[in-house]
C-alpha cells in the first residue's frame, strides 16, 4: 500500500533521527526498516514482520548483494592479516625511509591521490585508500575522521566525474530512449556542469595541502592518536613483516578489478559487473597474501585461520549495517518515498530554479534513502522532459541530478558508501557523518549558487 503523501518520508526521517540520537546505525536502520514495512502493510504487524524477513532474505540471497557481503567480510580478513603479519608496519617504515611521507601534508595527500586514481569502483577505492593510510594518519597525529572525509569525498565524486565504471553504464542506460542525438556526448558533457563533486574535490585537496580543518572536525583532530602511541602501534605485528604484504595484495585488487570489469563487460569496462569483479579480486588477493605468508614462514595455517576469523568478526557489525541499509533502501522504494519526493517538482518553477530544485530533490531523496542509484532512476526521467520543454541543455539538468544524488548519498548516515568510508578509515560512523556534513553543505550551497548564476548569465 503506497501512500502518495508526506507520510512516505516518515521512515527515513525516523531512521536518520535515531542514527544521530542513539549513535547506532544498526538500531536506526532496523527501526526504519520495521516502520517502513509496518506502514506499507497498513499497520498489520504480522504482515509487516513477514515482509521485513522477506526483504532481508532478498538482500542476502541477491547475487550482487551477496558478492558485496563476501567482499566486505574478506576485506576484514585481509586487513587483519596485513596488520598481524607486520605488513602495515613495514609499509609505514618504507614510506619513512624513502621520505615519501614525512609530514602531515604528505600523509593527507596519500589517501587523496589513491582515491582520485581508482575510479572504477567506489568501494574498492575507499578500502584501498583507507587501508593504506590508517597507520600513516596515526603516526602523524591525524584523526581517522579526517581520513574518512578525504576518502569519502574523493572516491564517489571522482567516480561520478570519470564515468568509466558501473555508474557510467547505468546512467547511459537511463538516457536511452529520449530522442537524444548523442547519448554518450550528453553523458560526457555532464562533467562540465556537475559542480558539486568538483567543489568537494577542491575542498579535499585544500584540506590535504593546508592540513587545516574546520567545524566539528577540529575536535576530532584533538582526539587523534599521540605520536608516542602511534610509534608503538606502527611496530606491532610479526618481526618478519614486509611492505609487500600490504602493497602487492592492494595492487592486485586494483589491477584485477579493472581487468575483470573489462572481461565481464565484453571489452567495455563501463558495462562490466562491479560486484563480481571486486569479489573475485579480493578472493585472489587474499589467496596471494596467504601463500606469501606461508611461504615466508610468517604464519602457519592455524594462525592464518585464527587471524582471518578475527578480522571477519571485527568487520561483521559493519556488514550487518550494509545488509540493513540495502534492505531499507529496497523497502522505501516499494513504499514510494522517492516517487513522492520527486513529485514535488513540476514544470512551473522559474527557469533559473529548475536545476537547483533538481539538485535539492535528488539530495533529499539520496539522503533519505541512503542511495543515489534509485534517485538517478527516478529523477533523470523527470530532468530530460524538463530540459526539452524549457530549452535548457539536457546535460545541465542531468548533471544537477547526478550531483544532488552524490551530495545526499555521501552525507547520509544510512548510506552504504558513507558506512564503508567509516569502515575503511577505522572511524566511528556517526563521528564521520557529523564531521563531514559541514563541508558537504557548503559545497552544496555553492553548487546551487553556481547553477542560478549559470542560467541567469549564460543560458
């Protein structure tokens, strides 16, 4: 029973309020999920419970979701093996000996550059940048909240600008069938008008170069690990540790992901299966690391199994959050939240306000549902007819939807990408949301101003 009114936004609002109030993403998502199905079932608790269980089962058994769950669990095992084998410690010593990372600025640039370089998959990008940078940030007294901001505000924005990835193929499919003379050209030209990811990337590199932070993140910097504690933590792990235990698996993940995207896309990397590619990449990377550790006599089989289990156990709460976020996103889609919010826009807006309203609506939808994929699917079919009827460039309005979706997605406490950024950086999830949000809001406000000015003076 989909209600075409304001009540459809109640479950996401409740979930977000609980997440901020209780500082517990699992409780928030579970409450939102139960409330969504309860309202959708006409307040029938038995039907609501049944629908909730079916929704969770659908997430766990869904092929793409199952791959992401396997990938996430294996990331936990890989991270623990890297740490306990001394690979992370050796990597930090290597950077210090080579003078590649000798100060806070270089430490901040490390995840920023890695995140910018890997644009084929946002999850892979965040995990790679986070794993490679955690101990470096600890060593130089930089907070994990800053690391979470740098990777979250780099990986998703870069992926929506350099669309040689699953997002590109997905959006290209949404553009088909709208009498566009050059569909690929429209997709490429969205980069010129996608102000939000460009502005947030400027914020990222300003933060990295200046080492300055603002708002709540200033308090997170004060809570960073001290230099003495960092030095102790860096040398933890096996005394047989080598930097290659961290570097080679990470390089293998990146290279294999690109190769498997190319393979699964039949020669077109944009049409490859991201979940399939990253899952097999992490399987091969874990296998490679295990072989190296056994061959070098660092661990025996029993130790590898024990540390892998510890890593999986450590990451399990985050995987639970991922499962709940997927289920919650599916539930609010069925309930009609996105349809209601998108319906708030019509063709009677002032010309200069159409792009800002698309951006704001996309941001609200992505923030409330925790995903930009559904936002794109609902709003791009609205943006293109608006472009044709008003004479505004299609790529301009499509870019407003894409930028708004990214803004809402990586600002939302119930977004899987925000959760993964917290996980990859080892940062408390609510702290990450709280410290990143002021940057996102400023970038969003500048984007809206830019759209208004562009229409007033150039269109």
